[in-house]
C-alpha cells in the first residue's frame, strides 16, 4: 500500500458497503480498515474484504496511526459524534450527508476541523453526477439565460430504514421556505408526501416535491431561464440500479428546437465512485470537495422546511 491514501471506513450498513467498494476501486486509495456497529455487519465486512482488518469499535480504528483518512457512514444522529472524534484523531474525513441533524452539531464539526487542521468534506455525491453536472454547466454558461424557475420531483418507494433524502441547490442562497405535506408518520424528516417552495431574490423560485408512496425510483428536473429551458429525468427499478434510463434535453430558444445532450453514465453508484476518486486528490491537495460550511446551509434549509411544515407558515432562512 506504499504511496496510497489509506482509508478507514466507519459503518458497514447498506450504504457503507457501497462506500467500501468505491474506496477499494478508487485509484490512489486503499481500504485499510473497517469499523462496524455489530457482529453481523463485521462478519459481512470480513467476508467481503478478507484481507482488511475489521473491528466493532470505531475508536479502535481511529487510534491507528497508519490511517490517513476515514469515511463516516453511520446513522444521521451519530454524524457529529463520530465525525468530531475522527477529526480529533488527526484523520481527514469524508462524512456522509446530511452533515448533522442540528446546527449545533454542524458547528461542532466545523470547530473540530478548524482546531485539528484536518480536511472535512461532506459526501453529497449527486454533485458528481455527469447528468446533473451537465445541467449546472449549461446554466453557468448562460445557455438558458437567468434561471427563474426550477422544479425537482422524486417519485419512489419508501426510504430504507435509516436513510434520508433531500437534494437540490443552485447559485445563491434561498431567502425562505414554505413546506406542505403530511406530518411524517415515519418519523421527523420522513414525510410520505412533501413539497417545499424555496424563494430566491427577485421572481426566482424552486419547487422540490417527493412522495414515498410511489413505486420504483423516478426523478424529474425542470429548470427554466430567461433564454431557454432544461428537462432532465432518471428512472430505475431501484435508486441504486445498475441499468437506469435517463435523458437530458435543452432548448436554448434560438429557433433550432430542443436537443438531447449525451450523458454516458448516471446514477447513485456511479456518482459514489466518482466521489471516492475525487476525494483522494482533494485530501492530498488539503481541500474539501464540499466544505462543511456549505453543507451546513443544507441543514439550515432542511430544518427550516421541517419547521414550516409543523407551523404551517413560510420560514425565513438565516445562514
């Protein structure tokens, strides 16, 4: 493993196993240790990676001086505890989204990163999507003018136990959020049906909507600007399917009609692999892929949306 960035992995549940595979396949990285939460997941890790040391005590993993970095893929409420411990142990940290469940815990992570001098990056793997990356690149290039409306729709089966979802952001921070939906029979932040309206400066606004009462997994994104529009969709039997269907189209309102933009590969597992590949270089360059300060804004929006749902009113956003 000489010359490789040696990673430890904390968490070997459904998503942690995909992180392990992505790290093991990333050029310049080596999966050098795994910490599990139970004897059952430890047995699975030893079966999948027989030459990699496995423990059920994450602090034992963090005490190893030969590890350069850790990926933290544990339940959301443990992100701050484990992330802070990893930073204090002198490791660079790839922390799975969401950054934390409270702003106080976000601030604990930011303080630990500053004090330790280590790199903390938050794993929003969709930012590494070739499909949605092309959408952002076309918007940044001015191909549809100034965006004034965006809508993201997610139609899917219920979340797996312990998982969470919320995604979409675009240039500039929103001013307020107004959410409607059910009260979250599955728990806080897991409403079966949910819609949020994000208001930006001027007339610009975005709508995010999801239902967990659907079947399979289907995403739809519309972005409309002053000089054109983009439509993009992604569909699969599951969110982590290896053979999805997807399409990206743009109409630049120049008289030529809409055109299809080629995208070779798209999907959660593709983006997770790309994130693992990029994080090796990012840690070596001592910079995050996504800063903790930026990821904290996503928590501000999510908590405000939950508050809006509870109080049935628009909530101003303070970053």
